[in-house]
C-alpha cells in the first residue's frame, strides 16, 4: 500500500540526516522533493501546496534536540501533518441502534462487496447486521450480495420482481426491524459515471429510509478522480463517511491524502483486498506511520489476534521449544499466517520494513510449498525421515513441481529443525552461525 509514495518520501528526508539546525536552505531541497512525491502520488495540487507550507512553517528555525536528529524531527512534523490531512478524530459509525447505512458509489468501486465486508466487521463487534440488495439493474449484484450474506450469516432482503428502489428500501427496513436487526445496510446501484438518474434514485431511497449514515464507496486507486467523485456525491447527498477500496493495489495514495481535505468527509473504512476479511477500520495515525515507513505494529497485532488461534499458537510454541516440530505443524503455521494477508502487506506493517520489497513470487512460493506438503501422506508429514527418492518423485508429481523443489524444502526444513534443537540445548553461538548460513542460502521457502 502506497509503496511508491513511501519510497519517495523516505528518500527526500534522508538528505536531512546529520544536519545541526533546520533552516530554509537545508529544508528547501527536501521539501521540494516531498512536494514532488505528493504530486506524483496524484495528491490534489492545492492540498500538496498547503501541506508543504504548514510543514515548512513548523520546521524552519527549530533548534534540534540533542537526542533527536533533524531528520527525525521533520519526520515527526510530517507525520502529524499527514494525520491531520487524512482526518483527525473519530472515524467510527454513529452509535445509534438501529443504525441505517446507505451505501452509494459508482459501478465497479466495490460497493456490493464492501456492504458485505462492513456487515461482517460489525457482526464481529456484536451487531446484528442486515443487508439489502438495492441494485435492481444488475441481477448479478443481487446474487453476489445474497451469496456473501449467506457466507457471513447476515440478514438479507431482495425483491427481484420490483424496480421500485424506494419501495424496496421501505419494505426491507420493515423486514429487518421485524427480524430484530440493529444495523441495516442498503446496497444501491451504480453507474460508470455520475448522472442525473443515479443521483435522483439514491435521493428518493434516502428520503424513504432516512439513513443515519450515507457512505460513499470509492475506488482509491483512481487517485484524483476518486476525489472528484466524492465531491459530486457529497454535494448531492451530504455524505457522512467514505470507504476507500482496492488500496492493496494502490502504490500512490493520492485519493487517501486528498479526499478528506477536499470534501471535508472522513474516511471511515478501507478495503485492502478481495476477501471479506480484507477490510479495516480507518486509523489516520496508523496509515501516516505506514506511509513514512514506520510500520503499524498495532494493526499487525490486532490482525494476528483476529486471525491466529491462541491455543494453536501456544501449542506450536511448545512444540518448537521441545524441538518437536514436523511438516504437519509447519503447514498449519503457514495457513495461519496466510489468514493475515499477503506477505508483502504483513511486511509493510513492520517498522522499517515497508520499503523492503519481497520477490514478486513470494506468495506464489508459499502456495507451492503448501502444495508440496499437502501432497504428502499424514505419516510422511509427521515423520519426514520417510521421504526417500521414490516418495519425493510421487510428491513432486502430486504438487505439480520439480523434484528439486521438494529436495530444497526438505533441506531447509532439516536446517530449521537443527536450529530448534540448538535453541533447546542453549547453544547460542552455533545457532547464530547456522542462521547466517541459512540467510546466505536464501532462508526459508516462504
């Protein structure tokens, strides 16, 4: 997420290291690069200009603290200004129950999926969500929402025979309340562009259901165009919040950095992938830290707590401590990590690691490793010493890989087992040498 912007910003600030005082002279070049980085990220030019002016005003003339470098001070100032730009304060939905949420946006922005994702997130927090299929022009959208609602066990309403969207909304609201739902999410139809018919239909639905929240779902990867879409919808409907989708594929970040400043509407949630779990509450301070390469440990821990089974983690830790770790355990660990997202996204949450780019096939390699282990029998996973030449040929064929890949996995797994035995025996020096050797040979296969 925003890798290009992160790389350019950290590069711009690198030149300030070792400077004793922040002055107009040594700040000029750095801020020029910061401004160029923002503009190349498709940040609105007025937003970029005002941002640089505020940063410069705070930086110039400040004396450098003995314990802090000028670069660190500037990073802190830029971080705080980024938080303001992204939207300070609460980004939660209204606490009212029952809560009615109207979801609007253009076709292709991820509106229907985001409706289900939001329902899932609210359900995890104890709510009783109910989703309403209001896109009467696309039967596939109704089918999609119904499938997702069943998958996540959400209440669902549709009327395939009617084209009266306000009428559908009113009946759906009545049905939701009768079923004791306390959050009702209304999906709506989109268009390829903003037009009079789209706006009028949504206005009529809004009048019929009287929503407490009007949320625009916007494709964050559109950059400046997403900001223009948000402004048009806000002028017509008075938005209360935004969901930016597809940020997992957005290396620039222009929409996220401009949209709050231009529209005055807060970002409340972000979509970071296609799966229903790839959806997060928006925290401006955390995203600012990610953009500046400072990681996001809080979100990483929260994600781990949500996806990793605590008892299973404790059981695995005990097996590692006793050096009793087999390929079946290794497979279980890989599957737990996969639930947290892509390897690159996990790496981006670690302080100082956001600029590190894994090989493009890192996730693909993890899948291949998983396929190799799944092609083994349970007995082979639990006792890898059984894997002779003939068994390895059979496993390679079953996984659709070369035998050399099976051999490489077994060699690296054998090294890992040796490291665990060293940890158990307390031989730290030998362990460090072994780790250096593994690092030189490319490490583990994931």
